[in-house]
């Protein structure tokens, strides 16, 4: 795949998108558009074309990735509307529906995506949904591009609020767990680096077991839990804390908040 990709908006996510494409040795040309272009000048050394002109970036590209805040998305779409026509446009703007984008630029083919912050290390789970005009060939290109950033899955847009709560906000919940495990390690005498590394790797390793084997989370738990052993002693304390219910309530609250933001936006 050698389509020319333009990324408009070089904040945390936009910058991570470009870096993921570079790390994955994407064969097509990459354009990065940013109002404060001096912030991204170093990308030129890696073969990226940089510009502050959104219209120019969109005009020369085959695929445009809009990584801008929801409150300025409409103005960006309106500004470059002619340049976006008949092109594949991927929007990272949270809460903004495909239908909204389509109303602003009816002739573009829109894909809405929801990555998470792990995109910075190419380990994001990115859900995406498409407008009816997006072709199968377009979807293959979207999968390829998002594959440089982690794992991607097409979903029905009605699930986007829930995915935002589980995956988009997920690193926030897990960072609390990693921090708690780290401090627990300190409490029982581990050096700080050892406590932090062992806690983080335990979370990473468990996630890989779920993703790369046929084991469920429950099966993994049972496999390390022996009668009268250390793990069952610890699990009894964890379950008594109510953490399971707390996480379920957290996801439910985040889903409702995402729904509220989306409805207010619409």
C-alpha cells in the first residue's frame, strides 16, 4: 500500500499516528499538517512533508486523517471541503458521529475511529465504523493503516460510546492497578524499579495470554490459583475490596458520560 496519507493535527494522537507509520516503515508518502509547524520540523529528516496548510495537505493526499479536537472539526472540514471530496477521510475526533461529518462534506467517505493512548507504543485497540459509501477496498486500507498502531476492529457505531469507556478510558483504569501493585511491592520490600517493572509486565503478560492463547481471563486466574497457596489468599482480599464491581460501575459511568457528550455535540 503506497497511498499518500495526510495527518491534519499533530497533537498527541496525530503525532503518534505519524510515528507509528514511520516505525512500521509505511511505503507511501506522509504529510503532516500543523498550525505551529515549527513543532514538527524534525519530521522532515524522516521523509515527512510538513505544512501549516490543511487544504494543501488534503489536496495532495489519497487518505486524510483528521486528528483535531471536536470543537474545531467542523471548521477544518468546511475549510478543506473541496479537497476532501471523493477521498477516504478518517476522523479521530471523539464523540463526533459519521453522520455529522457526512453532512458537512457529503461527497467524502468517512471512517470514525477510537484509539487509545497506547497508540504511542503501537499497542492501541482501535475501533472504527464507516459511512455507507466506504468501500471494501477502503476498509482494507483502514485496517492496514490502523494495524501500524496496534489492533483494529470494525464495529457498529452504536457501540462506540461503550468502546470509548472500555478501551479509550481503559489505560486510565489499568494505570491505577499498576500503580497499586507497584506500591504493594514497595510495602513488602521490593526496590522501586523492580516493583514497577514486575507490576507493569504482569499486566502486559496477562493481556497477551488473553489475546494470543485460547484462555479466558478466568482460566488464567484459575491456572495460577492452587489450594492453600499465595494467589488464593490474595484473591480473597481483592474480591473483598469490591474492585470488580467498581470497575463495572466505572465503565458504566464512562459510557453514560460519552453518550451525554455525543448527544450534546449533536
